[in-house]
C-alpha cells in the first residue's frame, strides 16, 4: 500500500499499488499488543479512516496523529498466519477494492467481509 503520489497533505488516500520501494510505501508500526498505529515514513502521518467516518466504503487516508480511535487498528489472526486489519473506531476491516487493478482504494467495509488477505508475519 502507498500514500498516493507521495503527497504530504492531510487526507491523501492510501491505495494498493505495485511495489517500487518509495518511502510513501514504507510504514512504521507501533503496536502495544492490542492496537497498532501505521505511520507513513515520507510524511510521518498515520493511516486513518478518512474524516473519522464509521460508514462503509470509506477510504483510508493519512492524517497527523492525535490519538483518535479512527487512527488505530487491531490485528485479528486468521488461519494460516494471515491477519485482518480492523479499525479500532468502526470495527470494520481494511479491504482492497477491485484487487485486479493497480492504484485502487483501500477502504473500510463491514467486519468479516474481507476477501483479500495479506500475510503480515511477526511484528
């Protein structure tokens, strides 16, 4: 995943894209054993549900960290070492929309509807 265009502006969407090793595809993970924060390395802003929304199909974006629940995520372990990434505020999963194309949005949809899994491994 990456911050679109390596932009620094608050509210820039996070998308699924091919790997090119840019700093806008690098995220530092802070994990306290219950929730995690993903910080984009190029902007130092964090992954969040856009505008703090709890609605379905809301894009994920970057925003300055201010300790809000829409900026924190939980990992739910699934079989075979996979995880779901669940927003702490909305309790909805991060999902890739239309995984057959590059630069598609990563949005929050209703919990347990995740159909595209990523292997994250040990933190």
